C-alpha cells in the first residue's frame, strides 16, 4: 500500500518523524512525504535532525499570508500530488491549517484519512485559534482517528465520531522525545553551552496567536517580577520570531541579569534544555506533553488546555495570562519543595514511546496485511 504523510510545521514534523521512520521500515508499505513548509526554517531543522527527505515540498508561505491563503495553497498543491500518487491513505497530524487542508483535500479526492493526535479539545473555538476547530473538523473527515489518550477518545465519542474509527495510541511526541533524549549532545547554541546549569533554571515559552498583545505583555511582566523575587533562578526564554512577541520580550526583559533571551532553539537544543530545567512556564502544547515525560512541572500560560490529562496527573497547573496568577503558580513551585516534588514525580500520562509502533500495526491490520489486531494504549 502507499501512504502519503502530510505535514508542514515544526511540531507536526517532530510528532510525525518517528511514525514516518517506522512506516519506511515496513516492507509492504511505500511511505512518502509531502510538506507544505508552513514553518520553513524550523521545519527544515527537524527534517535534517530525523534524516527525512520529503518527496514533495510545496513551500507555500509568503509574508503576512492570511489563514485563508495558507489553506487554499495547501489544498491546491496537495490535489496535484494526490492525483499523481493516488495514495491508499493520507496521514495528517495535529491541528494546523496544513492538517485541515490535507484532510479536506484527501476527502474531496475520496482518499481515506488517518488523523494522528485526534480528539484534543479545549472547548473554546478561539483558544487556541484556529487550532481548536481545525482539529474538530479533521476528526470528522478522518476514517482513522489515532487518539493519544483515553480523554481524547472520550472527546471523539462525545462528538459522535464512530467508535470503530478510534484507536488509542499514546502520543508520538514521546517517541520523538525519547529518541532525541538518547542522542542529545552538547548544544549548538553558544549561549546554552556557556550557561551555568548548576543552579535552578526556568524555561519560558510564549508565542500563541491568542496570547499576542496583552497576553504576551502580561507574561513578560510576570517573568520580570519573578526574576526579581528569585534572583538565584535563571529564566531562559527562547523568543519566537514574530515581531509582536520579540519586540515585547526585548522591551520588558532585556537587561535583566537573570533573564536570558535567546533566538528560537533547534529541537535537540530544546530537549537538552528541557532535561536541565527546574520548571517550565509555557503556552505551548508540546511542552505540556514533553516536560512531564522528563519530570518537569509546567505552568500553562493559557486560559484553557486541551491536555487535561497532565492537570489531573498533577504535572501541570493552568495559570492563564493574569500577572498575579502566573507569579503565584510559579512562585509556589519555586518556593515549596514538597509541592515541587509531587509535581515532578507524577506519572507521565502521554505515552510510553511506542505510539508509532501501534499506529503502524493498526494500519497493517486494517488494510489486511496482518491478522493480529493490535492492543490500544491503556494508560
């Protein structure tokens, strides 16, 4: 059979890489990749790290391109690829414009769709935007919904997604993290190489579309106050390239002795840093999954999260973007060793590093190449 893997952003590439590599080792599968390059530079870094060379590169992005144009250019480019390759299955990942466009274009072409990381829900269509409705629509369009957790499965059932289409796998990001953790060498970034890692480090990441403006302003002001309260703690902030984020961070945080503002980090450097931090302050979805796997508590800088498993497991606390709420949540973890110990020792609810194996086995079973029905992840 022929499988076409469609992705375009750095997070998608990280989460698809272990699955792409697994599928490429299956003798009865021809696995090919089409990237939209929704994140050009950051995507290329991940492709190089995991040694993935896409057969197709749409390179869709132009400066200040609206979401409608991104989706339209994805669909137009993918239609040509679908017509040429005639895949038996299209795999998409997550919740980006590439994800939805890849699924919708395949559906229009009557090609089965598999959605990796299906069923995540925040319950708010504008938090995150446009990701919340992107993933809901992709789930509806998909013939196979690979839910990372039991919660995700329940969300799909509540949306009347057929139970027969749902398979619980764990999250492929843990597969990628385990592989990267084993090979994490000295960081490329010179600031990280020269950084004192003997003291406590707080990782800060903030870039989400819905936080740009007052949200990023509040997050930076909270970090400024925390850096004043905890002078022995180093706050490391790899700043997103978006000028609205970069300019705000520089205006508020530049010059603070214990705040290190960095350019965006490569994936290996981020894994290296995650292994050494004390806590994370982040509005990222991936950090909410990766940090708990390494025993690192996370303060979520968003009003809601589509990843409640970590909140229930006690590895994540949702603080939102209110300055006082961020300071209180982070301050407690930095001040209370017992509380920190509870957060850092809680079980990771997102996977065991075998999600890609389960997805590949399920595809082989469903398409008649294996007689043995694989077991779902039961965490």
